[in-house]
């Protein structure tokens, strides 16, 4: 049996440290915005090379808070990709804005930066690129088009914690970066958690206010805010795992490269465009033989999944507003994509078993 991610194995490797530190935190009883939350924010900001890292309750909230802080509101248009998890578009809708979808590139599956300009209208206020599956989007082109049209850029880094473009990390290039610590993400906690990174002091201040009931001073509420804080116990876990994140991401790359070497003549393996460092949140291939491969993997209890089976513009929730939207590359990709198990602890024997199973299925 090979799961998509082996959280149990990772926990067993860190168990002693996690259990000890959790009990210490329980003894301190500072559960809301406590010392571990503050320390984690400092460590994350330092590691990512950003001025501010503000934790919150989830990656979805990180996107919502960033849009609020950036002043995106009713009737504004936000350009993004349809080939992503729904949270990217949900957050846009939470502030009353309208998601406008641009097609993806057939090789990297990231937003096609060359198509953004044509989607800009009078109402466009921001762009949300998603660093899909852990590969950085073309931020140079995206920042250039944003600058030309005076648009804000908010990066969805839910799948790309620690991924770099040159010396910069994803989440430190646009106005804000939104991270998720959902358990299966590259840096995952044991529940929900998220974080906004920014180099902008005013945005950081707004995030702090919005995540804590609209208050910068206790019992003084300047705006209607939210209850969206990272849990102290999750911060304990994140601080322990964060020490290993570079190693975890490198190990994910090892697994991916071993897969690609063995599968390159069998399926279309992920394309690294070299713009940044792919940290392989998912290892996603393209193939016409999904119907043969997936049951063969499942028969051996090997994890397999389609990320994503339905693009956002074809979701029921967006039925009305997306009538007539056509995104040919996205619509073709969802028919051919499938993801394989990838986690830092995966052994070469496990990788070979997955590859051999695929080879005999096709
Ligand atoms: C996971 C994910 C989110 C949402 O994060 P949560 O912590 O689950 O709320 C947003 N965007 C993308 C691309 C994701 O993969």
C-alpha cells in the first residue's frame, strides 16, 4: 500500500519532539496568538525572506484576508486560473469581486501570462496566480503586466511553500502571498492553518486587524473583522516541521525526478520550465490511458487522484457567471491529468513499484 502522502510515517519520525512540545504548550495555556504562533511567524518570515508573515486559520482565509487588506471589493474583477482548488475563487467571491479566468499553459499547467492582458477590463483590480502543484508561475511576466495596468498581485502559494524564483520565494514577489498548512500540503499542520506573507507594512497591519475581529487594540474595533487565527498547538507542530522544509522539498524533487526518469516514455511527465524551483506538491502526469492506469494502481492499493477533475468555470457553484466561458487548454488538461503519490519519505522501491504498475497497465 502506498498512500498519496504518508502523514503517519512523518509523524512517527517526529513523534517524540512533537509530543513533548505539545504537552509543554498545553501546560502554558496561552492558546490564542501565543508564543509559538509568534515564534513561527518570525521563523517563517526569516526563512522565506519576507518582511511580514501573519498566520491565520486556513489557506482560504489567507486569500480572503489578503483581498480584504488590498481593498478588493464589490464589483471588482480579479484575474486567475480555472485549473485550481475552488478556494482561490471562493475568496474572490467572499469580498464581492468577480473571478475572471484565463487559460493555462499546456506544459506547466500554470496561468498563461501572455493571455492576461486580453482579459483586463476597466474593472480589473488584481491578478491571483496559483503556483500550481508547486511550480512557480511566470512572475516576471505577471508583475510586468500588473505594473503596466496598475493591478495588484496576490500569489496563491498553497502548493508552493518554499519554492523559489532566483533568490526570491513565492509569496514574496507580489503584494501578498497566501499559504496553506492543510495537513497534506508541503508544510502541513495537524488541522487547518494558513499564513499571509508580505513586504508591505500597511498590508501587514490590515491583515493583523482583519484576522482578529477588526481590532488593533483590545476591545477597539475599527472595522468588522473575522476570527481567523492560527492555533497555538498547530504552531508547535509547524515550528518542528518547518526546520525540515528545505529537506522535505528536496526529497519531493528526488521522488519526482526518479518518476520522470522511469516514466518519460510512457506518459507526459511534468515539465519544469526553469522559471523557478518546482517543489512538487503534486506529481501530475498527462496521459490518454488514465482508464487503464488508475484501476491498476488502485488494485495494488497505490494512491492515485485527478487534480482537478472539474475546472472552476464548469463548477455548479459558478454556473451562471461562467456561462459561455471557454478555456480550451484547461478543458483538455482535465481529461488527461492524473497525480501519483509523492512525499519526502517515499523510497526508490515504492517509486519503482508505482512505475512498473503503470508500465504494465499501458
Ligand atoms: C489547499 C489550497 C487552498 C486552500 O487552503 P486551505 O488551507 O485548505 O483553506 C487554496 N488554494 C490552493 C491552490 C490550494 O491547493
